């Protein structure tokens, strides 16, 4: 039987990594991820989790230690946020191109400067192209569930890729929520032992991370892309199996109140729950607004997104980060996905909720109203800031 | 390796381009990088083995027949360290002409 708990989401994520029997945790503490690794260190020190906790000197080293650990066939976990994710940056590409199953929780945080430890999704957007499978969660239960799913996806012999689970920093990591913590036996049943096919093993030597001359690099990248695209069916499979066993279903694109709506709001991450409150409020007033969210950020869910936005006349996007000089990263990807589709909505992009600036349900109603007016007038810029003074 | 590098397709690669054949790096002809080649004057050579010790590629070996240290030109990158370190000045670097 699952245990109903009321705990901080970070602690629940650490407990879940324990339920998944991670063999190695290599991590460096950084706000707002700290409670995840602090609790894991405590679990290892107290003998509750039989794992190696490697207290490395930086995130670059954390990810490098994870490479070695995953290459040896150990179930490997790490967590980071913001600047820490940036310091890992070059090693992220190595993990994915070497096909190493590592699970990483990212407590999404703004990037300096100005220095900000608070939440937004700038760190995610800077690692879009690193070849990691990336999943967004919106509440504590989803963080628990998708941490379990992440190990299953990463270690699937047809996948063998690292997976990031994005958990909004502070807004979600530091919330105390009621959650169902699954039973260890159920997790064991869902998550088979890690069996990396070509591990570092003296009796059968292998060389990893080798040099590829021009005659081989393109073939290596093509193989990586083919494998990454093919991973989607196994991600869907892992979620389907999870649903069968635990009764909670996850999809690449999630919809709320989308039936019969022609105006849609788009969000990613835990702000979506606030947006739902706004949509419920508008529904009471007789206004029907749909909410579309991406859960599976990579591989990008082209087909599901197009399906979800079929029939949309107006799409209002909230981007919780900015690509300076270009606009909202998620909006640009949505526009790219919709290019060439027979019916395209008018799209209005707002940059808001960055660096720890909250958006309330009233704020979302304001964004929706502004977006509808801008789309109707047709005089909106490519993107604009929401909620900035002056 | 069954296929030559230029015949390998993306489907032939191991996961993560892992190399499963130990010591296969000896197949890689680093000698093609060379612009200068070490030339040994055996009349000056004192067979001290300093070139063998200093060679960063480990490509200088003792010739069992005549007991001289000689560079394996399949792997020698032509760095010239052997010529620089030779106490008898028995090694000179000659331009590769192609």
C-alpha cells in the first residue's frame, strides 16, 4: 500500500530516489536543489540507502562522476539548479552522446545576472540541445512519479539516455504537499535492475568517450538522433505501465478544459496549476479557455502539440525565461511546430514569472485578457514582458 | 574491425560509439599527421635509449636485429622530441615530401 505523506517535495524526491535503490549519488548543493541532496546524504549516512554519496567539489565534477558511475552500470542520480546546471553544461552533452542512463532532478532557477536564486526556467532553456530526455512536473506527486519513471526510461535497453526531471525551484521544491509515496515492493516491480549492456568491466574491456575523426562523427550524431527519436515510444510505454500499476497517467502534452475552447493558454511546469485556478474562475463567468502544457520537453512532442492546438484561434504563451534578442524560447518552439499546419492560431507571447516573480490566478486572467485583445487587434509585438513596472 | 572506417554506417556503431576491441587504437595511422620525419644516423648513435624514453607516443622501439632504437613511422607524429633530446645528435628531422 502506498503511504500518504505530507512532506516537502524535495524530501519526497530524495525518498523516491531511495525507493528506486540508487547506487550512486554525486552532487553539489545549490539553492533551490539543496534539500534533495542534503536528505539523500543523510539517508546514506544513516544507512537507510545503500549507496555511494560522492560529495564532489563542483557540478562539473558531479556530472563527471555520474558518467563514470553510469558507465560502470550503477544506478545513478544527481540533482542541480540554475548556475549548477550551467557549470555542468559541457558534460551534459558527453552523458547523452555516450548513452549513459543518469537521472537528474533540476530545481529550475533563474540564471545570473543579476544573481537570483529564485525560480524560473532559464536554466532549462540553456540545456535544450544537450540530448537529454526532459520531463516537466507540476506538483509533488508528479515529481515522485516521474522520478521513478525517469529511471525506468533511462535504463531501458532501447533507450539508454540520461533524463532530467524539471521541478520548479521554490514554487515546487519547497512546498509541503500531500502525496502518495509508493511501496518499495511496487517500485521494485515497476523498475527492473539496471543492466547496462557494455559496462566498464575489466574482464571485457571497452573504451568509452573516444575520439571520432571526421569520417565517423556524422555517423555517431545520426545514430544519437535516431536513438533519441526512437526513445519516445519507450517513454510512452513507461508512462502506460506506470498508469497500469499506480493509476496515474502522464502524457507528452497535457490539456485542461480544452474541449470546445478556441482560446488557449500555454504554460510549462507548476505555474500551470495556478493557471487552472484562473481558468476555473473564467469558466464560472461563462468564458471557456483551454490550457495546454508540455510535459515531455525532449523529445519534443510535435504530433501531440499539433493535435492539442487543433482548432485553436488564439494561443497565449507564457514563457518563464527569455532568449535575449529573440523572445520566449517555448513560444519560438511552438511556432516552429505549427509552421506549415493548415490552420494556425494567432500567437501572443508573454515573458513573465521570471526570477521568482509570482503570477497569481488574477495575473493569469489579466494575461488572458491582454492576449485576447492583442490577438484581436493584430498589433502585438513578437513578444512582450508581463508585469514589469514602468 | 570488419569494415574500414569509410564503410561504417551509423547503424554499425555500438551504443555511445563504445569501442569493444581492446588496443584498436594501434590501427589508427597517426603517422599521417607528420610533416617531419626522424632520421637516425647510426654512425653517431650510442644506443643510450634516450629517444625511446622521451618519445611521448611510445613509438620508438629497440630493433632486435641491429640493437638500434628506431621510430615506427606508422604512428610517429614527427614531434621532434627524440631529435631534441638525443645527446649524440644522431637524429635529425627531415621534411616529409609528398
